[in-house]
């Protein structure tokens, strides 16, 4: 019986990787500022589940109000 080989992850363009990292940081900043994931998703024209998968809100600490 033949086994299927998993495709190797190929490294993409470094510029695209950097832009993706910046996008993730900006999304994280919005979440920690109190913006709802649904609003972020709407602005990015993606489904809310994509934002929730990137940053589960249970794990993101928001600054306490002083």
C-alpha cells in the first residue's frame, strides 16, 4: 500500500511574509484596543472566523481600565 507524502511547505516571498506579519500585528492592536472581531473582519472583507482563528479572544489580554 502506497503512502501519501505531505507536500513540503515552501517559503514564500519575503516581502509577502513581512506584509502578512504587519497585518497580524495591526489586527492584534485593534483587538487589544477593544475593536470587535466582526468589525475587523468586515473592514478586511473576510469572515469573522478568520480573525477568530488568528487571535482567539480568550487568549488576548486587553489592558485594564484605570
